[in-house]
C-alpha cells in the first residue's frame, strides 16, 4: 500500500512556489489515493491534471497498483485546514460547535486556531419596548468545533 507520507512529499514538491495549498490526503484499503488541494481563487482543472501526472510519474505502478484522484476541496464542505478559514474571512459561514449548536454569521477574523464569527442577534435595549438586531462576535477554536463551512448563497 502506498504511504501517505510519500504522497504528501510529492504534493508538497509540486506545490512549491505555487499559491495552492494541501487540504487533505486519503488512502483507502484498496489503495485509492484522494488528494484535495485548494487556492484562494479556486482550483483549475488543468492544475489538478498536472498534479495528478506529477504524482503518477513518481510512483511505480509495477510495485503497487493504485487509483489516483486529484481535486479541489468542495465548496460547502467542512473546512479541514486553517488556510481555508483565512480564505473565507468576510464570507458567511456555519459553525457546529462541540455541544451541537449551529451558529451562522460572517467569518470576521482568524488568529492561529481561534476564529471569530459575527452574528446578528435580537437584543432588547434597556428602556425600549422592542428588541433590535445587533452584531455579536462569537469566538471559536478550530480544534473544538465539529465543523465550519462556507454557506453558498445565490442572492
């Protein structure tokens, strides 16, 4: 079976000097290799083909049979690496925290593994009869949430 570290090294060699970044590598028991890359401006199919050829040219099919799939991290899929959080600052996201509570709002900032989402909440100001919508910043840790994902909007 192909080693994940071997694939990771090949991907990192190809990524050198490019604005792409590695999101994930999965290798199944039947040696299906799935490589996900991403880029702030999206992933071009030509680059996926180029990376696929780069990996295939450096693996020995006579030694091991494998299936290789190279693609982009799907839009609307949960974030897997910090760079994805950084790329979506200013965009609407959904966070499912450790307790199972969903929060929707705009990803305001990222600092290390911490990130802030600005939500709209109704708050009743003192002395007023009706509640008003106010911005509330909520801080999360990437390592302590079940998922964070971009909310695709067709507005």
